[in-house]
C-alpha cells in the first residue's frame, strides 16, 4: 500500500470534507475530533458525489413519540437521495451491508496521507 499525502491537517475543517484526486479516484477527507477519515466520493446507491453532501447526525432508537438526535458530525448524507453513511466506517445507517468505500488515513508531521 502506498501513502499519498494530499493535505495539511489544519486544512480539514470539522464538519466539512476536502475532496482530493488520487490515481483517478475522487476521495473525501473528514476530521472528527482529532481523527481523520476518508471515503470514496461515490454513493453506492446511484453514484452521486457522496462527499458533497452535508455532514450530519441522525435520530437514534428511542421510545414511542420520542425523537432522540445523536451522532452529530459522524455521518454524511448523500446529496441526491439522502442516504446516510458513517464517516468512520463507510457503513450505511439503514443497512450495514451497504457501504461507501473507506480508506485508511495516516497523519505524519501535520500532513494527511491516504493509503491506497
């Protein structure tokens, strides 16, 4: 696996993505707290540019007539059809078998690298 350094750590804002191109792949980089994550910029549903969707949270399992919001800043919502994916794993919120491809991220001396 090769590491491709694509950004300075301070460039990646929490709650936003930075989209980069590596070997013909469009990849979105995210920061949650002090950790960095990368997802393929393609929704597995119909190919939308996933990483252009909003970073969000979702409703959590709760009681009848109760709506508990959580996971703020941990999900990305597809801009075309609203499918939500976990930024850390790429797994869909509604079905863990559906996932966006994720890449390992490594930060060295303030530089963000993606392993491909």
